[in-house]
């Protein structure tokens, strides 16, 4: 299931991707979180050694634990079960997929055990029924406010996943909704930095819609990634 070492061609593809991102960004800083599900640590390491990409985004606690090495930065981007939080809390820079109250409580409790303030993104469900996970846009401000009551959790922004099979204009609505929430949170709270949206099929549109963090997987690692 986990692939072998990445070859030269893939590094070149990643470098071309970086060029495209730079163009779309028109001078803004865009942080790339490489979505690394099913990709081996050796491949991740080879990518990071040969490109400016420095953060790996993992979907599954089990997989993160298997691959974990302190030499690279790890974000958690998938649905997180509360009983898995204790295994990853000391390993992750950012949990991008905070989507419910009991997960918030668990992250706070486990982070406290490590004397850590865990940075998180609030996951917004901009696509409604088509995407699992995430709070509805109408509930985002209330959820953001709730996070402020937890001493060991710090809200750094929002993350959005859009449905795969929607039109460009429908996707634009999702991105605009996410951007609107991000802008509101920035006004209300200190330390709001990240608008994480855009995957392999829509990262250009996401950047043009204000994303400053994107999470491409297949666009970096190829279709064989998963
Ligand atoms: C898999 C995944 C990605 C990357 O998807 P690609 O289509 O391979 O770019 C990004 N974000 C999340 C939350 C994912 O699960």
C-alpha cells in the first residue's frame, strides 16, 4: 500500500507545480502541505530534500504513526477519531480537521498533558451534504468562539474541502464562503493566519479565491499515490 521511492520525473513534476502555484499566487505566499496518504516516508523525504515543500499532510492516525519522523513537519488533515488524538498530539504542527466539539475537548485535554498549545484549523463544510466532516458555514463563528475557551487549543484559521464533481461556479461559491468566514475570523481573533483550501483538481482556483495554504496530493505524487 505504501509506495517506494520517488523517481526523478516526479521531482520535476513537483517543481513544475511550484512554478504554476507561484504564477497563480501573484506575489502572495502560499504554503504547500503535500497530502501524503499512501506515500512512503522515503518518498516524502526525497520530495522535501529536492523542493521547497516542507509539510506533509496525513489523513490517518495509524499511517502518521508509522511514518512519523521528527525531521519533517506533519499536519493532520483527515477525519480524526477522538481515541486517536493521544497518538498524534505530540507529532503534529497543525490539526486542520477540527470539526466537532468532542474532538475539541479531547485535543485540549491531550495537548495539556504534553504542555502543548495545539494549533488547529476549523474545518468548514462548504459543500454541505456532498462532503463529510466540517461545521456548516452558519455555525462557523460560534464554533470559533467556543475554541477560545480551551487554553491548550489555538485557532489558526480554517480548512475547507470541496466536493470533487461540482462545476467551476459551484466550487467558486464554496471558496467564497470559506474566504468570507476566514476574513471575519481574522477581524475577530488574533493569530488567524491560514485559509487552507485547494487540492490537486482545484488548487489554482483556490489560490485565486484567497487560499494561502493548499493541500495537493496526486498533483505531486501522481495517480499511483492512492
Ligand atoms: C487526499 C486529500 C487531499 C489531496 O487530494 P488530491 O486530490 O490527491 O490532491 C487534500 N486534502 C485532504 C483532506 C485529503 O484527504
